[in-house]
C-alpha cells in the first residue's frame, strides 16, 4: 500500500499526522508477525517504513513553507 505523493500534499496536517500514527501501528503489527514467523510478505515492512518517511517529508515541506511565508510577510 504505497501512498501517492500528490495525494499527501493535498492532505491537511492533522490528516497526515493521523496517517503516520496508523502506519506506525501497522508497522508494529508487521514486526510482531515477522518475529512470530507468520508474515507472508516481508517487503511490506520496508514499504510501510517508506510510506512513513514520505509522509514525514511532506510534513516537513509544509512546515518550511509556513516559515517561508512568515518571513515574506514580516518584510
């Protein structure tokens, strides 16, 4: 379940944070399954980690955009 980057950029900050929490919970479940030996697709751990990283990157971009706008308004 990879996440589309354009979709993420359209989402609000609250939605992104909620999505990160959901993915972190899913990652924890996948790690437990891997430990128990019941995980069928081991690549799903890697894909989930990358999805989390994508969302955190978009959040960081949004944060930087906000700071850039604040600097322009102050001038």
